[in-house]
RNA sequence: GGCCCGUUCGUCUAUCGGUUAGGACACCAGGUUUUCAACCUGGGAAGAGGGGUUCGACUCCCCUACGGGCUGCCA
């Protein structure tokens, strides 16, 4: 038997930026669909008009784009489907799977008051047309009162709800507007969604939604309710945990592919595999690998994953990432000259950098122009003796062929002549070349800067020898 | 309150009845080294508690504790 093509969706409410939990949910849906040749759809749940904003929608789309998650077709606006949702509610009314409920909010509140710990039971459930008053009414689902509603969840397993715990949910409000729970079901059905992968805060909702699917005679999608991400303290993720918005992670300089890797591993695993690229993630991702306990955000681990990905990147890709990062954070783009100095040093730089800004910081020698500004430690490294050694090195370098071996040879020679270790020679070179004491290897810098720039920078300091 | 979900090293996790409970991050100690790193080697570190079931439980069942979710004519 040929199975239907997979269709997943990500359905955020446009009430703010895309946060890290939502990003992971989107990633799971994307991985599942894309790994199986299926479709990944987007639906904006904008039925809450008061809280939904176009800016938030834009921010979410931008976040997904940055993360590298592409979706099929245009994003669907749930709000625009209102008429369709109402139509379904009316159809259910016609079919008898829903009924008119004339209870007012006050009556419902009073009922609850006198029936503690019991779901509301409308007195209108079994009334006929002859009893209908001339008043506004809500349409409620005629849900089964006995038996169980069972969700066969791919993550949570078989979850059973006693139908006596589930009330007849409102489908259409008395003002004629559909309710979110109905909209979700109708949209998922109309969009052909086969797999609903979402936060487990919707697990209980699923029971109600399934009743609607059943009432309409629609095929239920496969459900997978994934645990939410928590902060480092184990509490629900919120602003006080620092970065929670995806854009904040982008600004911190984690490459998108590293975020994908880290996020994928948060709550999902494939044996002991920790570091992998998209191809592997797509190949390995499966619902069965998702855990049931909420995972905490761990920035240290993220850093490690990020460092690995940066180290794996070919130079041109890395340069592209750096460009994107600078643009993203509103910093000036790299000039041609900066690129020409930075590029040869990339292989050395990417070995140690864990984030993009960290790499830029280590590569600062390639970004500055003469005269190189010295920080206090660099000044301290350039005492009279050091400047003297710089002078002899500069002289020796004048005729050196610019290969790493020769440079190293020359430096060692100067060290020997002065009866000191290589470190003593390297320190002032480092200071003169980069203006600081923490840099890549001095030889890497010399190779990257080239003969002219290197000698110029060295001379800038050597000339000041006493 | 009721219903539902969860609980393996500090953290992310492996284990799908039989392991000295494995890996990764972090941490500690050594090594390497021209700085900072990076890297290499080694180390400490876990089944929430209590009952069962079983020849044998981290794995299955029950209870408790602790987290979390839902319980709206919110989404």
C-alpha cells in the first residue's frame, strides 16, 4: 500500500517574535516533512484580533527564514478562513452533531458554582426547535457523554480521557464567530495536514479536537505532542531567562545550521549522535526519537555545537555567514581589503571560534588599519628590549621568502641571537600586528597580512625603539 | 479541586527486563603550546521515594513527592 504524502504545519500566533520553543516545533515539523518528501505548511493563527499584529507575522516569517526553514505555498491566515469555519459549525448543527445553546455566561457561571468539579452541561443539549427562544445562541458540539476519547499520540503514547471530563465545547460563539479549537480542526483538515506535531500544552485540546474530526467524519491526523523547552532553571521559558527569541540567538552570532543542530537535539535523539549536518538530521529524524520530558536550554552546549559547525564550514560559506551576521546586527560590511586579510586566516580562526563575533574578535588583526591601535597589554609587550628584537626581525624578514617555514625560521633565529625563547619574540610581533595580546599564531597573521603590511606594522613599532 | 503528561550524572541524552548504566556539554587534573584559545589524555558525577510483578528491574504495574499542562462563548 502506498502511504499518503506527509503534510505537516507550523501554526504560530502572531503575538510576538518567534521564540526558541516555537522555532524547535517548526524545525521538527520541517524535518519530518522534508525528510520524507512531504510538505511543510505555515498557518498564522491570527483569530485573536486584539493581540495579532502584522509586525509579529513578519517577525515570525523572518525568524523561520533565518533558521533556514522553507515552507510550501503561502502562509494561511486563519482569520481569513472564518466563514469556512462558521460553515462547518452550521453543517454540524444540521447534522445533529452540534446543538444550539442559549445559556448566557451568567447562567453558565451559576451552573458551575452549583456543580463544582464538573464540566458544564448545557440544558439545551436535548431541546428541540419548539423550545428555542428568540435569542442569540452559541453552537456547541454534542460530544459523547460516556466512554473515552483516546489519542494515539506518537510521543505520549495512548492517552485516554473520560468523556465525562470533556464538556460540549463551543464551536461558534453567539456573535457568530468561530472558536479557535474549531478553526484548528477545520484548517488542519482543509490543508490536508497528516501529522500534527506541536507543543504538549495542546495534548488536552487534542481530545476535544478529535471529537470534531470524528463528528465530521474526517480522518484524524497523526498527533505528536512534544514537551516544551524550559529555561536553565527548569522553569517555563520566559524573558527572564535571557535570550528566548530566535533573533536574539542570531544576534549572538550562532550560525543557523548550528541552531538547527542544537534545537534538533533538544528533546530528540538518534543514539549517541550529537553533531550532524542537515542531511543527517533529515535522514535520522523520526517521531520515535522524541523524548517525553521537557528539556532545558544549555548555552554552553549550544556554544560547543556552534563551534563545531563553524569549524566545519568552508571558507567561502563562513565568509557568507559573517556577512549575514554583520548585516543582521547592523554593523558595517567587510571591505575588500578586510576580506583579503581575513580569508587566508579563516582556517586557523574557525578552529577555535565558537561564535561568529568571537571569530571576528580573534580575527581583529585583519580588520584594523595602520596605525594599529595598541591596547594596554600590547603596550606592555612592547618594551625597549622587545622593540629591539622587532627591529632585528624586521631586518631579517626583509629578504625572507614569505613562506611559513621561513618566517618561523627567521623568528627562531632572532630568538636565538637574543638568547630567549620564541615566545619572547612572538609577543611583540603579536602586539605590533594586532595591537593586542590574544591573537591567532603570529605566523598565521603574517601569512594573512602579506609581506608589505606585515613589515609596515612591524616597522611602525620597531622604529620607536630607543 | 478534577483530568492529563513528565521525573537516568549539574545539563542534553543512550538504554526499549539481564550493561562495571554508555556518550556529549560543563567541571577537575595532567599534557601540548609563540599569547588566548583550540586540541589530546585521564577523573569525579545519575536511575525522585516507597511498594509490587519477575529468576532478574532504570526499563512493566500501583502509591507518594516534585514539576508541567488543560480545566473559557482565549489562542
